């Protein structure tokens, strides 16, 4: 829903908004789904888990994902979508909070994630 709210303010496509907010979002929720992020890192990115904690594996997987996204030339921040910090209140207010996922976010957490997306 973060991407939807960004798109409502910037007119950017859904895929572009997802790319811009995904890494800060994933880093924020990693502690709530570390085991699944670690499994993803091993299964998708080929991270070797030997001698590493689940958190280390998960972080390494996110780093591999970010490197891949950058290689593809995806938009990696809100500024490149035309968003400015003065739009932040509108984006936060426009973000629908939904049940589910690793953690249900509140407006303060949404703001923190979006601030990391600039």
C-alpha cells in the first residue's frame, strides 16, 4: 500500500513505486520475518548460510536483491519519482493500513519507511 499512496501523489506507475519503497520496507520488516527472508536469500539469491546467523543470511539476500534491482536500472528512491519531502504527509495519510504481512504498520512506521525511501 506504500507504493499505491506514492503513486497517488506522483502519478508514477505501480512497479516504479514498489521499486522505490521496497528496500527500506524490507529492511524495516526483516526482524519480523527473518526466517522467511533467510530462506528467500538462500533459495533465490544463492546465499551460502554456512556459519552465518539467519539475520546475516537475510541481510545478504536483501543486498543481492538491491544490487540486482540497481543493475536493472530500477528507480530506487522517491526523489527520482518526483516526490518531495513536502509531499510526505500526503503520502503517509494516503497509505491504507491493512492487516497481514510480517507486521501491521502504523502511520509513524510508514513515515519512517518513506523517509528512508528519499
